[in-house]
C-alpha cells in the first residue's frame, strides 16, 4: 500500500485566506474521527500548533487559527480510511475551497509516506510537533503522575529506547527537527507543559 500523493501542488491560489470556521472544523473532526485516542492526539497537535503560532511566530488570532486548523485536521482520515490517509482529507479541503497553505501543511506532515517535502514554517512545525507529540504522550501514559514532573531527561531516555512507542519514527523526529532548524531539546521542552494542558483527565 502506498500513501504517496503523487503531486506537490494543492488547492487553488484563488482561495487564499479561506478557512473553515471553528464550528465547521469541529463538525468535520467529530464526524470523521471516532477513535478517542486519535481525537486526543489531534487535539494535542492542534493546541501545540496554536501555541507555536502565537508564541514563536507572533501571529494574530487569524494566523493562530490557521495553524491550529492544520493540526486539528491533519489525521482526520486516518481512523476510517487508512488506505486513503492524507489523500481524503486533502481532497475534502480542496472541495471546500480552503487556503492551499493549510492543505499543503497537511499533505507534507509525513514526507516519507506522502512524498511532499515540508517547505513553509507551518509545514515544518506540523511535521515536527506531530511526531514528537505522540512519543511524549505515550511516555505520560506510563508515568504514575502523567505529565507531572516530566522532564527533558526522561523524554530523551525514552527516545533512545527503540522498543518504546516503536511506531514513532526516531528518523522522522530527527529529520523534522533538522528541517525546522529547531533543537530537539527545545522542542521537547516546548511540548511538555503545553501538551499537559490537553491531556486526558
Ligand atoms: Fe498525527
């Protein structure tokens, strides 16, 4: 099974600035994604993307929502249509005439799978935050206190253990940090406290 998208141009430039309302985005999210674990993952990545846009890129509310939206929908088709992963959500957003910047970020969140190289800052951060977020969440689930007291050292130890969260590609994480020109340690320290706010109670 190949998930390669076979193209690198997405959406229509005429749709620049068009986004889904929060209500419409949540409606799509809730009707397409049924698995609560996947939902939580997508909400975590959405929150991290919003925080990054606000704190590091200093974007206004509209900009923050664009980043959050890319995070919120990046795995929308993974639950019900794994064979069409990425393809289905991209086509849906194209049909809804959404800004190509957001569609492109989703299309490039796993370039080794989908064949689209992350280029923009939004592309790169979605790719980097997605991979690392999953590993950090898996770590929280095995700690008695969850996110409480979690530190950089502990996360790095788990990263070195190849058998821990083995489905999270260490190669992708290293590649993502390099592309985004971000130190792995900085990204881990960015994620821990922010993701803790979107954890299961
Ligand atoms: Fe993801």
